[in-house]
């Protein structure tokens, strides 16, 4: 459940940072490659919103996994794996842009996601008993021949 809380907090921080970046672009009349300031600000806001929604979806998924005490289906596992990979890539990029403290935070979130994936990993299902499983019996053969392993 702590992973879900951390993901919600991260979603809020990402949305806030992208909102501030959009405001900074708009107020400083920045332009990049001929794009207008309004276009760049809107792009920052949309990107921050989409990433925040993705993180909120992952947080909802993790909370549901914790509440049901079992892993979600294949799609849920794929979403959490994608979220973990994104955190690894962002952690690698943020170490150069922001610093080591941001890297450590990203790696802690990555560790929480990997811990969730491992803690609730689906167990191997036992083989169906169709008469073939476990038919080999150790000990001497019934006809007195060599031992069967």
C-alpha cells in the first residue's frame, strides 16, 4: 500500500512541475524550432497530465493488488513492469539533470515497484493429476528386477 501512496505523491509532483514549466515557458516567451509559446506550454501541461494519469493508474493497480492480496492479470503485470522500466530510465536521466538525491528517490520508487512485483508474483500452479504425474515409484520393481528411480 505504501507503493500506491508514493506513486500518488509522485503523480502530484510531476503534474505540479510540468504546470510550473508551462508557466515559465509562457511568461518568458520562449520559442523552440518555431513553436509558439502557447503550444509549448500546452505540450508541457498535456505531457505532465498524461504521465500523472499513468502514475495514478499504476497506484490504483497497486492498491487493488494489495487489497486483494494477489497479483493482477497479465495486463496489470505488464503495466507495472512498464512503470518500473520508466522509473529506471527516468532515474538514469535525472541523475545528470537534477542530481544524486533525485536519482536515489527514483531508485527507491523503482525498488517499491519491483518489490510489489516480486511479493505478489503468481506462484506456479501444480500440474494436473491425470495419472501420469508421480507415477514413478522408488524402490524395487514388483517383479524383483532392478530398482526404479
